[in-house]
């Protein structure tokens, strides 16, 4: 186990925090609940952004930018939305500070009170739909497919780095359509983009499904989500996509003239993923030695550590390493040589393991003589000696293999931890073990709430894969008839 | 002149606003002083970001993210900084809204008042240096070269889209060094990055220089800047880079142990460019037909407009266009076919001219017969008929040529509008004509202020190109001795 990292079995929550902080991903800031994303963590987020952004754009989405601050009155327009969002948020009431008349420092200038308070956006449906009103007049103006990458704030009481912070970074897509079907298709298209991103790039298996009405986004008619299972058996919602119906169009009076010239309210979707994905990535693959990064998202895919005693050895090894680095970079890999001369190799090995770098190459005078290098893979911690002339090919294969292997490992864990419960006693017993439970539910909010009160489990989703879940049965809690199993779990 | 666009000579300011709004770059939002950046405008900003980000990274800079909200007390730590920044800003005082007890809607919950107010960042030196305190202990931790792309707010009274808005997007680099020289070198390196970006990608000539002490960033020992000349003869500051000395290190107690183990305060630089560059781009090249984009920053480099009467003609032209589009895309150009069937070609031509697309290709049945296409370039508005088999090569040359030509044109204009003034009367006469004036100044803040009061001209910079400006002379205002000319202008 790496120095200073709590073991997962000892305290999973502390393990998570240790990795986030010690692998230099993020740290608490002096501002309550707000984090600093450190360069190494931000480089992973940039990789995620780059890939997702390309995936969005290939579906026709364009980026734009809308204001950070939203007039308070906008939140009252959509009745459910205000209940869900406008309560715990940062409120701007003044626009000026002044020198403190009673001493050094500054105080709020009481004469600079705003006529209407402004809210730091917790999500942007309201400001965007107030803007869309000016953009949409006729059916020719539709669809509008906009996304923005930005920061948002929700005044969370209990915060955890990446998983739940007052300020976080995200993308929010907001689309406008002529028909309900198009908006529903868009919401489904984007949740599938999220699922593909999670599986292919994060190597993280996810279940795609609908939220129960209770768990829907405030103002949505349907919320789709991707749900992943973490190693402690808790579920994590990793992305959501909403069919908003005409709720926001009606609240902001956004209508279009159809081909017959009749005015119709516009249909909407919105969808988002956030820096929460960083937390999911840590928990999906990390081990007691630290982070394990999928090669597709690793800022450094290969790290090289020279082993030497004398200056001559140092020079000879470094020279060979630079040649190897060049050939690996030419093959499209990101490579770093760790030539810090104040640290011992063993210390460096542990540090790069902690940081989850997929492949490590060590090389010393004996390797030089033999024409080999020692190649170590982060996921299995296995080492092998590879002839230098075959190194580039071996590293490429190994990176591919790591990407697939950590997915397979996470999938195996997930599949071993999806179980069926057919009675209430069984359910209560299984939920203590963690994992997803497939169980029948009578479809009512009352039952859902009672199950949560008694077990802390919520309906994570109603999977869209009907082959898996559609069957007749009886609600585990009330015994009333049910037509499909839904997925329960305790969650982040 | 394009429909609905005010001519430059008629009203330059209105011309600017017309282009920004009608070319779909940005618009006012319902929030005072805050803009919506529309997809077409944002696509240009994304191109700027991508290029600048690569340039920063090649110098060793890494991206990170620091909190949006800054505790009020942080602004009092650096005495000059608070004077410069903490006054006109958005102040968060509460963290909750509640349902209005007297009716529908929401009101601020008086019980949710923050113990200490938080300021929406106008710039991040304070929060970043409070963080660097934890990152820096020894000389081994230096240098730190961080940048963040983010939004900032300054409560401006008079706002103009892109040029001066309450909220704007920018990047801010913040570096920490062991020596003054390294920090000064970094500030100089980054202002040169800005200058290269402006010249090479924006096709915009700039003068690099130092600000006079009066115009320095609040808390800086030296501010470097790039200054560009707009078509109305006013200067525009397009980027700044500051040598901050040890001011922030002392305010936030950031010290490092040097190799001898002695504690030393850290030296700092910071540097930034913002969405203001979008305004510079519009004003540097735009004409009475609209925007003129340099190909390097154009989201669409080539637009194709089919000309046809019958469905058969339409099909034949489109099929040829798709083949041409593919060959141009394979050559690395971004191409769009405007196949909207409800608009006439003339309307489309005007619209793409307004949007500044560098090259337009029109093709009709006669072109098909002749094996040619009509190619139009936005900068000169010239048309030529090009054989289809030579089209890809011709378009590539033309894009190169446009990039160079608009730079040459802007440079010619700038050079024609840099003049020398040797007497006060001459100065007062020349400043009315606009442009940069090279004049001697006695080096005092009093004189600078008086010149500004009498003429509205400020010292834009003291150019670093000593060959141009170093000479003995007498201050145009006081007659006192001076060793170099400085650059005066009225400015944005």
C-alpha cells in the first residue's frame, strides 16, 4: 500500500479523499465548498472535455456562452424549477465595496444595492430560454442545438471533492425543437453519447435508464441518466439528459410559426455532465496504491525513470530514453521522463503509481547492456523486460490492453454486484451488502419514499434495456402488481 | 453597403455594434452589462482559445482552475490591488432564497446571510496566491506556471459588446519564480506570445511596450501590453502581462527555502487576454459589408452557394459541390454548403459577406458545363472563374493570401497613422485626427494626467523597440528633458 493512503477496506471515503489530494487532482480552497482543480487533475478534465466536445459537435451541437448571473425573478417562472433549484444558491445583492470608514479593509457599500438580486447560475435553463425567445420565430429557426462549458454553483451543505462541491465545472446542452418526438430523441441521443464516453474512454460500465418521477430534474417530463457502480457498492449518477416538454417554452413564451403559420410552443431537452466524472473515474478504477487511469484520459501515458549511479551511466541511459521517448511520441503517446535528481527511483515509482500513469519504463546500465527496458503496467502491477527494438509496439499493445482490461474488471465487478430481490426481507439484507438490486416496484412515489426511509436505497433508474428488466411481478414493498424490475442502490 | 449596417464613416460606434449583432457574434442579455456569446461568435473564440492554449503549453504552462468566489478580506491584503479592483464588483451576501411569504415568487432568505461576503472574481491574483502558499515550500517547487480559462466580472458602468462588459471570458496566467529576473522574463515571454498571436493569427499589427506607472495593473511593478490601432484611429489594449514583484507573495506570505535554506519571498507574473480580442478582430478588419475574418480564425473558411432553377440543376450542382467540399476538407479547410431552399443566392452572398467568411464559391448550370466555379474573396470582394480541377489549389493559395493581405492592409493603415508631434500645438491638432502620436514626455504622472485632461489622449505604451523611440528631446507639455518618445492615443 502506498505511503499515506488509507486502504479501501479500512475507510473507503478517506481512501477517496487521500487519492484526490495526494495524486494532485484537487484540494479544498479557502472558500467553503469550492475546490481548486490542480494542473494534473485539470489535464484529465481537459481530455474529457476534448473528447466529449468532439462527440457533441458530430451530432450537430454548437457551443455558446450565456451569462453567469440570472435575475431572481426568472426562477419563479417555472414552478417546479424554483422548488428544485432556486433555494440553495449564491445571491448577489450589491455591486460595490468601499473602504471601511472604521478601519483598514473594505465593506459592502450600502448604497450599491441592486434593484433585483442576481443568482449565480445553478443551471441555465431560465436564462437560455429567455434568450431563445429572441432566436426562435419560425420552424426554419429550429432545431437549436447549443451547449456551454461553464461553472455553476449550488450551495451544498456537505461537500466532497469532485462528487459534490458548491462550485463545479460542467457542460449543459440546451436544445429547442419543433416536436416532442425530436426533443425526446435528442435527450436519448445525448444520454447514449454519455454512455459511450463512459464505456469507451473512462472504461466505466454504466446502466442507461429513466429516473423515477420523484428523482426527475426540476421541470422535466423525463430524466434519462447513466448510473455507475463504485467499488464500495454505491451507485453514482454520472450524467443526466432531460426531456423538458414545453415547460420552459411556456414559462418564457417561446413559440414558433409552423409551416401552416400556426403558433406552437417549442419543445426542449437539456443534458449535462460535470467534474463529478472525475470522482467517478477515481472510484471506478483506483486501488490501494492510488489512481488507475485509462490510457485514453491519462495526461501522461508513459513515464520513464532512469536508473544510474554515476554521471556516465546517467548520460547513457538518458540519451537512450530520449530516443525512445521520441519514437513513442511519434506513435501518438504522451511521454514524460522523470529526471529529477533529488529523488530515488523507488520514490518515483510510488509517486507515478499514485498518479495512475498507465505504463512505466525503467532503464539502467544493465538494461543498456542487454538492449532491454523494464516495462511496468499500472493496472496489474506486472513487470516485464522488453527488447528496445520491440518497445514501441509493446507499449502500444499494453496501452490498448489496459484500456480494455480495466473496463472488463469494472464490468465483472458490476455484474457480480447486480442481484435480484423478490421479497422485502431479501431486499433489506441485500442492500446492506451494496450493489444494484433489481426489484419490482409498484410505480408510486409513496412506496419509493418509504423504501428510501427504511433502507437509504433509491431507485437509481428504470433501465431502458427492456430485455433485462421487463417481466411481471409484485412490488417488494407493497405486493402490488409491477411490469418490470427497476434498479435500486444506495448512492453518492 | 450591406442592408441594415451603418457605414463606418457615418457612425463607427454604431457600425461596430451592427456587425457584432447582425453577424451573430453576440448580443445583450437581460442581465445588465452581460452578453450572450452566440454560436458563431463563440466558434471564433474557441479558435482563439485553441491556438493560444497551444502556445502557452509549449512554453511549459499548465491549466488549472481556482474558485469563482473570493472572500472579501483577500482584497484588503494587497493595498494597491484593492483600490484597483475591489470596488466595482458583484458581491454575494446570501446563500439561500425562500418562497415569498407575501405572494408568488422568491425572496432572499434573511437568515442565510454569509458571515463574510464573497466577491465574484474580477481577477484571481488573491485567491491564487493564497493557494500557492500551500504549494510552495522549497526552490524545487518553482517555477509554477499556471493558467486558467474562466469568466470574470467587473461592474462596468458603460458597457459595449466584447469591448467592455460586466462579465467576460478570459485566460489569466499566474506564475511564481525564485528570482525577479525569471518573473520579468516570463512577463516578457507572454506579451511576445500575445504579439505573435495577434500578428500571425488575427492578422493584426500590434505595438509591444510598457505601460506608464499611472496605467499599470493594480499591484504590478511593471505592466507590458500589446496595443492595436482601430480603423477609427483609436487605440485598443489587446493584452497585458505584469511583473508583480513580491507584492502578492508578501501579502499572502508565500516564501520558499533557497538552496542555502534561507527563506525568500517568491516573485510573480500574471498575464491575460479576453473576449475583448473579439472586438479587436471586428474593428481591425471589418468593412461596410460586415465582418472580415482572417482564415486562421474563421469557423467557416469556405462557403458554397448553389445556383439553380430546376430540380435537375439543383441535383447536378449539389453533387459536384459535395465532391469539391470533400477535396477541400481533405486539404484541411472548413467548408459549408448553404443549401437553404427558401433564400435567393444574392441574399446568401450578402449574409456570408456580413459574417466575414473568407472565400465564397458559387456554381450554377453554366459553370457545370464549363467545368468552372466562381470564386469570391471577402477581403477584396474580387471574383474569378476557376477551373474545377485547379480549385483546391487556388482556394488554398487564396486563404493564405487573405491572411497576409489583411495584415498588410492593417499594417499600412497603422503605419500611416503613427505620426510624430514635437510641439504642444502640433500634438493637440494631430490627436483630433486619431492615430498613434510619438511624442516626448517628462516621465511624470502629473504631466500624463494633464495631457489626458486636455486632450483625452493617454500614453498607450512606452514601446520596447528602442530603435524606434529612443532619442533625446523635450516633453511636449512641460518642455522638460526626455530620453525617448512614447506612444499617445485616444483609446477604447
